[in-house]
C-alpha cells in the first residue's frame, strides 16, 4: 500500500504503544478482529472511516488525531481542479 497508509499504520502503532495496549486488547476495544488490526498497522489494508472511528475511540483520541504526528503527518491527497 501507499506511503499514507504506512504513516497511518505507524501512527496507530505508536498511539497503541503509548497506551501500553497489546494488539489484541486494542482490537477488542475497537470491536475489530485482531488480524484486521494487524493488517491496518502493517499497511496491508485500507480501513474504512467507520473502522478508523472505532480505532480512534479505542485509543482515546479524535479521528483527526489519528492523522496528526508532527512532521510525519498523514496528509490526504487532494484532487486538482479540471478547469
């Protein structure tokens, strides 16, 4: 997957580590299968917004905070106008 998904996975892994949560406990709190959590952290899948909301809640952060990490912030692609 792309660099944005890799940064997102790394951000989720870092937040989980700060909270001293195992992947199993974090996945359970987010109501996800642990394999799915692992695939998100490993940038092997593209999570839905609903999944990201569950992850944010499980980690005690806002959805926006999942995408914030200083210089390594996950920036979505923007489309250029076709004018």
